[in-house]
C-alpha cells in the first residue's frame, strides 16, 4: 500500500511535467515534503519487502504457464527496475545531485544511452499497470484492460516527455556527461 500509493503520486508528478519542467519541479517539491525525512525509511523498507516477497513468490511457483505469466513477468521486471532505480537515485543524491526531471531525462540525451533508458522507464510504467491489472481482472476484466491501455499510453507519454519532445527540457551538461562515453 505504501509503495503503491507512492508510485501513483510519483507518476502523477511526472505527468505534471507535461505542463513544463517548472511545474514538475513545484509538484516534486510539494511531494518531497511527504516522502522525504522520516517517511523515507518506511518507503525504502516497503521497496525492499516488495522485491523480496515478490521474488520469493516467483521462486515458489517454479513452473509458470504462459497464460498466467503476466504477473510474475511484470513483477520480475519491477523488482529489477526498483532495485536499480532506487540505488541510482540514492547514489546520485549522495553525490550531491538533485534528482529532478533533468536527472531522469539526462540518460535519454546521452547518445546511444537512450536505447537503454527509453525502454527502462517505459517498461517500468507498463509493468506497474500490468502487475495491478491481474488481480483487478479477476473482479473486473474490462477495467483491467483499460488499466493496461492507460499504462501503455502513460509509458509512451512519459518517455516522450523525457526525450524532450513534449516540452523543452533544460538538462545541465554535467548530468549528460555523467553517463560517460556513450556505448
Ligand atoms: C517514467 C518513469 C519514472 C521516472 C522518470 C522516475 C524518476 C524518478 C526520480 C527523478 C526520482 C527522484 C525523486 C526525488 O528526488 O524526489 C525517483 C525516485 C523514486 N522512484 Fe521513480 N521514476 C519513474 C518510475 C518509477 C516507478 C514505476 C517506480 C516504482 C515501481 C518508481 C519508484 C521510485 C522510488 C521508490 C523512488 C525513491 C524515492 C526516494 O526515496 O526519494 N519510479 N524516480
């Protein structure tokens, strides 16, 4: 619940970026007031618990039929994404970098790194929607299909935003250079 609530606010924050980098910044500062400080260890613990319990569930199932693979596959991707994403954010913060929209977008502006970062972010948003759609689909298949459709649209929209195609983005050159030599 803690992680799910955070992710909804977090994605809402990125949607605010469609109105410009300044709007994204204002919303982010307001939300940080909610999740930075004492709530942050709770959020990070929720991430660790979600990754550990999710991977354990996948391990216990051993054989997975293709027809019911959506939840374990999306969960496995989310586990890998969360671990890398949170580590990258915390490491950048320790290095004194402000982890704002420019930080998230820098990878898509660092030469061939865009071929990594575009699917990396896009699939995370899609996997989040797909993961939730499975339990929802048991009660309401129509709503579950809508959720998958909405998360596909959101994934494409956010990657387009990070690429700077929706609104111009100011990204400090050092953030782009921090990705090192392009692969
Ligand atoms: C387009 C997709 C995404 C982008 C561009 C993005 C970007 C970011 C950025 C910039 C931060 C730093 C926030 C801050 O400093 O206030 C952050 C933190 C975080 N993100 Fe994401 N994120 C995305 C999707 C996700 C998804 C799908 C999840 C979860 C499944 C997630 C989980 C987190 C968590 C747990 C944090 C750490 C919060 C903290 O302790 O500061 N993100 N993300």
